[in-house]
C-alpha cells in the first residue's frame, strides 16, 4: 500500500511539474508575443517614416504616426516610439505636437533635422530643406545653424534681402560661419563698403575665431576690387602680423604690389613665397602668368599658365590665356595646338572656336577657318559683333562675298556706325 502511494505521489509530482512547465512556456510565449508585436509595430513605423523621408510623402508620415501611437498604447514609456512619433508629426508640419512628443523623453531632434535639411539641400530639394530648417526654428528659434542654412538657400535663389536677414540672425547668435556669406551678398552687388564693414566688425567681435584669416582676405579682395592698392597693402600688412605664413595673403600681396607700382621683382617674390607656402594654390601661378603677359614675356607666361592648369583643370579662361600667350609670342604652331587642346577640353566654348578661326586664316586653311567661325557663331549665347566682323573677313578672304556681306550687315544691325563693316560693304559692292 505504501509503495502504491509513492507511485501515485511521483506521478502527481510529475504531472504538476509538467503542468508548471507548460504554464511557464505559455507565459513566456505570451510575453514574447506582446514584446514582438510592440517591436513589430515600432519597426513598421520606422519603415513608413523612412519612406516618407525618401518620397517626401505626408501620407507615409501619417502611417508612421499611427504605428507609433499604437506602439505607445502597448508600451506607454517607449522612447523609440516617442522619437518616431515626433519625426512623423514634424514631417506633416505639426511642429508643436512633435516638440511635445520629444519633450516626453527629453530628446533633442535638432541634429537630426539639420542633417535632413542638409541632405535635402544636397539633392537640390530646397523647399524640403527649408521645411526642415523652419521646423527647427519652431522648436528653438535660437538655433543659429538653421538661420544660416536658410540664408544659404535664399542666397542661392537670389532672395538677397531675405538672405541678409537670415545671415544676420545667425551672426547675432554667434554663428561665425555666417559672417563671410553675409559680406559676400554685398560684395557680389559691388557694395564693397558694406561688405568691408561686416568683416571688420567680425574681426573686432570674434577675436579668437578660426575664420578670421578669411575675413582679412575678404577685406583685401574688396579693396582690390575698388583698386585701392595702398589700403589693400596696409590691410595685408596687418593681417600678416596675425597670419605670417598664409599663402593667400602673399598672393594678394604680389598682385597688389604689381598693380600699385608695376614692380615685377617685388610682386614675383611675394607670389613665389605664396607658392612655397602652398604649391597647390593655382591662383598664384595664374597671377605669375598675368604679370608675364603684361611684361611681354610670353614664353614664361605659357609655363605659368600650364602650372595653374595642372592644379585646376576646369578654368576655361586659363587655357585661352595660355594659347593667347603662344600667339603673342609669334609661335603660330604652338598657338594652334593650344587652341585645339582648349577645344578638345571645352568643345562648346565659343570664344575658343573664334580664336582658332584667326589662326586657320593666318596659315591659309580657309575651310577650317570658316568651319570654326561658324561654330563660334552657333555657340555664342547672343549675337556678338566681333564674331560677325571676323566671319565677314574670313568669308571675304575665301571669296564668298555674299556670306561676307551678310556678316557685315549683321554687324551694322548691332552697331550702325561701325566703320570697319561699312568700309568692307563698300569694298565688296565695288567688285
């Protein structure tokens, strides 16, 4: 009888253990399913949010909002859901509600919104970029970078008054990156006095800013634009006390010295120092080439322009200036090769075809001269008097008198008193 009780006890104990295992397993499954469901809803929310960001769709943002609200019903203190909800609301334009959601978890969304604005700007989605930056300002209108980025977009769109206002707001909040841009708005309108005042004020207000060297240079460029060479040299001297090894200041020094008194030795010494400090700076080589052209040292100019091009291969004018230097040195073959190189690099550059037409005419290749000048005329953005004068001359040399007359008459439509065209027409009529 006792052994029977033991057997029943063991069976019961096993049954209870089995029941316990089942209950425990079911509980784990239930808890896991709730957790999985919460994670799933959150993930669906973030997927919809990502779609909304990519497609700029408020419909997807609304889907995301619904998912995050359901997630918060299941888990009221879920920080990920609050973050997502804030972004979903922001994308629908509900800035104050978004801020409320983020405050629940003390989340600062500004860096993310700035990144989204910058991304939209890089993709030239300027309206979307403005949308994000203005959302930032709704949360905190002292966010200087948002003001600066809004100013950049307004500047790009030529909304200059609005850009100035935005840049000034950023500067007033201590955002020094905005200083140069603010001054450039005025510089680009030839309002040099206002531009200089902005940069000078910044030099006083921000004595420890790493941007200071740029402001010094900007003031010098404004003075150079005004041809105030003495003042430019004064400012350069002050700037060099603070930045004694700045290559661009030496570049400005060389140009200013030459423009002031034509002293080749002083100017080239300064530009040589600029090159020694920064061999990658193309402007110094170009300035050396310009001086050599002015001094009629054309072969040296070719060398300097070639060095400049090696450091910045996208400056079209430098190719032309190099070829011009070859032509001025009476090396027609080299000039032809350099103009051909220019056209190969920039096939749609009208002036290069215009210039090479002159070379072809000089060496007696009239067919190529005609082809080149016609190409120049077709590429010109607007009717160009000089192009038609050259066309008339080329046609005349090739004995295509009707075309020559048409070209000269075209000149007279642009400049009725042009003596060259009138004399050519009289000459052709007498034949």
